[in-house]
């Protein structure tokens, strides 16, 4: 039976301004124990979040024909629409019951990462879509920078250590729609998986379904209070820290039968380093008990490509 020690704690980012060390310890310890944290007072304006939900619902309510014009076959889902039942979790037998839209960083013409980071696609409707999501992307990017600063402090690095890693980073804001599911659906809304990036900031986990796989093999529900976000470790941060911070397996299960007629929406922000950032094990995380699992460094771009092939978004 789950106890209070088995629950992901809620931490307040408001503490960071007055007590950066104290906040870093609370946030870091939650990452170390669960690979997850729940964060209140994250600074993303509620008015902006509410506007983003409204635009997300309006977009996914468009006809299939209208939405499909924003799908780029062979684009790896980098931008625009990835249609229903496309993505599959690594090693899974059923595709996920979801469709999603990707927004990336806006780059100036001729930017050095132009070749690695596709330009955004913007739909004709709903009105105000582009403005809303560029604003939300920036707000989540800023919140992510502050959380990475706390992680740097927790790891004994200087507070701005991650700044160079994520400057012009290949981060992605995903607008997710899980339509209502039939009572006998064999698939899950999102199969058990780990995230690829450094950290993920998730809005919209209040609707039940998100679960993490704890170290003892039990699935624990992650249920943030209204207005809080869920933040989790991605594989790049796990690799960088030699598994000191674990990238925990998680899933979104189908709701109870009485809730299956209800769609679910969520907005994860996958915070990525810049494509040329070298993911090289932090020396402080290599010990006699925990030798270096990754003696060969890899760029963030090459690592991302490998993983997108594995989950079926890029066909080799």
C-alpha cells in the first residue's frame, strides 16, 4: 500500500528567490528519488495557460481533413501535426491513442542551427494560435532555465552551468489530445516510456492517468494539484549524470470506464540542449561504486536522431 513516502512531493518555486539552496535540495531530492517532481508557483501565468488550453481544444476540434494538411510525412513529427495512432513506445505492441502538434524554437534566418531545427508550421485556425504558443513557449523556456539552475546547484555545479547547454536549444512544446476511448480499447493512451530530453515540464496532468514506475515495480499515480506542473528527468539528463538522476518510466493509462467518453489534453514542454551540445558524463557522478556508463560522449542532435528512429517517428 502506498504511503506518504511513496508520493511525489509538491515543491514551491517561489522559495527559489529567497532560498535557492533549500529549493535546489527539495527539487533535486525528488528527482533523485522518483525522477519526478511536482512544482507549484512556477511563474507561467494562469491566463496564458487558460488561453493555450482554449486554442488547443479549438485546433483538435477541426476536421481530420483540415488537421491533416499540417502533417509532414517523413518529418519525424518535428513540427506540425502527428496524426492519431502514429507514435509507439519503444518495445510496445500497440500504438498510442493520441494525436499531437509540435512547436519549436523560432530561429532567425541563417541561424547556425537552421539545418537541424525545422521551421514552425502555423495553422490558419484558430485565430491567435501562433501568438499564444510563442508566448507559452517562452514562459516554459524561462521556467525550465530556473529549474535547471536548481538541478545544477543540487549537483554541486555553478548555478548557470546549464545556460550554455540550452542556449538556442532544440526544445519542443507538444499539444496533446487523447480522444475518448472505447471501453474495450487494448491500447493505452501513452505506452510506458521515458522522455528523451533533459527535463520535461508538463501542464495538464490534473486529469487522472499519468503514472510512474517506482523502483519496486509498482505504478504510482502522479496527481498534481490544480495550477501545479509535473517535471521529470529525461534520458539526456540521466546520461549526463551517470544515472544519478533517473529517467523514470511513465505512462498514461486509459481512464475508468465511466470517464472513457472524456478526452484528455496535456502540454508537455520537452527542454532540449542545443544540437551541438556534447552529452559527456559529469565527472562528479563517476565513482568506484558507479563507474562511467557512457565513456563515449554523443552530441544532443545525434542522440535525438537515434531515439526518434526507435519510437517510429523517423524511418531509416
